[in-house]
C-alpha cells in the first residue's frame, strides 16, 4: 500500500483525498493543512467546514499539521497549495523527501517572480538535492463535484512516461479517469491561463451579457492560451484537450468557479480588494494575470483579453472600458 501525502487542505486537496481513498488501488492518504488550527479542526470534526462543508471525511484519512510527518516515507507527494505558498512549502518538505518520491503538482498557477510553471519550480527546488520525479495534474474539475463522486476526467502530464503511467494507475478510480500526456508545458499553461479568461467571462456575466459574448470570449481566450502555450513549447492539441479547452469551458461557465466569481463581482462594480477580502479560497487567476501578461510581452505574444484583465485588476481600468477596448480593436482575420 503506497502512502500519498497531500499538501494543502483546501477544497481541491480535500476532494482529491476523498477520490484517492475510493480509488482502484488501496492507499494510505495523509492530508496536510498549513494552519495547525485547521488540522486540529479537521481531525476533530471529520469535515472540512471551511472549504468543503457537508462532506464527511472517512476515518482512514490521516490529518496532519506537521509537514515533516506528512511527507515522511511518502511514495507520492501531491501538491495542492496556492501558488504563492508553493515554493516555501516544497523547500520545507525537501529534507524529508526520499529521492524516489514522486511529486505531482495540482496547483494551477505560476511561480513568482520567476514565472516558472509549478513543475519547473519544483525541479529547481528539489534538484538541489536529487533529480525530481515530477508530474502535473490538471483538467476540468470542480472540487465539490469530485468530492461527491461525480464522473471526472483529468490529465497527468510528465516527460517521464513511466511516471505518468504510474500516477494514472494509482489515482484512477470509479469516478476519476486520468489521461497521460508528455506535454507538461501545455497542460500547466492551460490550467493557469484559463483562470485569466474565466475572470473576463465573469465580468461579462456581471454585466448581464448573454451567451453570444461568453462564446466569443471563450473562443478568443482559447486562441490566446494556444498562442502563448505554443511559443513556450506546448502543443496545440494539448490546449484543445481536457487541460486546455475543457478546463476553460468549465471555469468560464460554472457557478463554482472562483475566478469567474471574481469577475462577476468586478462586473457589478465592486473593487478587487473588497472581493478578495470576503473570499476564503484563492482565485489563482488574479496573480496569474500579471504573470501571463509578463510572459506574453517577453515572447511577443498578443493576448488582448489578458492585457485588459491586467488593466482592470492592477491599473483600475473600469471593466466596461476593458470590454469596449476589446470590441474596438483593429479588425483582422480569425
């Protein structure tokens, strides 16, 4: 029986813990919470009232607030923390990892200030001690739906095909289907940049705009994701698959999307600081917008939707002005 340590006890980490416990293979699963008081509450109440209320945590799920204890002897470490905490957490965990431990990142964001993808950052941190066995997990997956057992299909990507196949076999279950992919760049960029487009989709919804607007935004957003992903070494077919288009559609249209929710409130006229102060969970798209725009500028990639969301989030541009700017851009071919 393999031990899987899940780093991050938010909604997605908790949902993955539940999915792994009902998988095809028996696992010893340990869920690590960054805050000691959260770990204590989870262990005592056996429900994540803060992030995934109403769904019971089975007694066999181990809960820990001790990072060293959580990752000790782990065969697989699954990182589900917000990107802003990822580097520090992996650095702290490193002395307690075995060289043969597989590290799977399920964080959909980019590292600051390096703009590295999560697997790149992990490789740089772990590589100081030994070569990292690293993979990325992404795809259309709302945590609450995964937690309650709704059928879900996601992607595990690694340049090490044997590692991807290992994770696929270990994580698959009656309600969780995994596809392997060697295009780590495309999978990770799709998972990160779709959150930027989802904020824009939320803005449209906040204005009360209809299906025409959202369909156009998703389609042109996919074009932006694909341009950036391909320039950075990703494959076009990856961006049109589960980790690209699939996740984009879900996040732009689903009511459970945190990033879309931020956009909705922006469209209603609320300030970003006010919106974020009332959120328990992190909307990765806010940070990723700045990173995506920076990457696009460095590589000469045109990303007008991302540029306008950057102006709204960081330069106080009124959302209506941003939408008007997108509509009044120079006419061109598709």
